[in-house]
């Protein structure tokens, strides 16, 4: 049974859902929720890149076509983002009784920039790399149009070898033709 779900939200069970507009900006809304000091999840929905893959291994539901949208979920605690999840619609989500702030009006470009910022700051420790940076890059890769260019930028400019490997892994699953150029450059030693 899904409690408190509107059609614009991910199918989330076991949660008190508060819907807010992100018209003032995604980062501003995340900071406002985090500033309360109360642990919570923040989520939003965006169109998925063509050919995006499933993000969960839901036992009973089989998707014959690639998902057309995906959801980003960020857990905040003690004033900061502590976990990122990117999921596709077939995933069953149980918030475990946690509050969920569902944001409407989030744009793909602002989502990509916010997630990329998390990658940069979170890649400093092993735990934050696993809980924030890797899933944030996976989420960037799911964005229609805006994701691949940002992953290309990260792959070309980062000095962190783990971040670069993760960006390359996400790019290897992209259908964006610019990724082939990057891989050709690498193979030629440029």
C-alpha cells in the first residue's frame, strides 16, 4: 500500500510526504530542508536519458522498454546530504517512516549541477564516495540531454582517479556520441 502518493511523486510507502516547489532553486530547497536538522529524504522526478537502464531488481515487475523517467532521492541528516539514490519507476520505495520532501519543478540542468557539486565535495572519503559521489554520478548519467556532457567534463577535468573511473563507467553506458570521442582520445593517448 502506497501512502500519500500523488501522480507527480515516486511510489513511496511508509512516509509522511510534504510537497514543495523548487522554483527558487534545487540547492536552496535542499539547504532549507537540511537546515531543519531533522533527518529526511528529499526527492524529485526527471526525464531519463534514452536507453536508460533499470536501477533496481524488482522481483515481480518486468520492464519491456527502458524507463522514461527516474527519481533522485537525497537523504539529509545533521544539516548535510549523507546519501544519494537514483531509482526508476519500477522500484518499490519504503521510506521507513522518514519524512520525504517531494520537490516539483526541478530542471535537469540544475539537478546535474547540484549532483556534480556533490561529487566534487563527497569524493574525499571512502564512505562519502560510496554513499554520495558514485550514486550522484549514476544519477547524472540518467539525465536526458544534460547528463553525458557533465560526465564528460568530470572525466576530463577531475584529478581524482576514482571519480574519473566512475565517470567513465557511467559514460560507457551512455548513447551520447560524444562519449565515443572521449574513449578514442584515451585510446590514442591524448
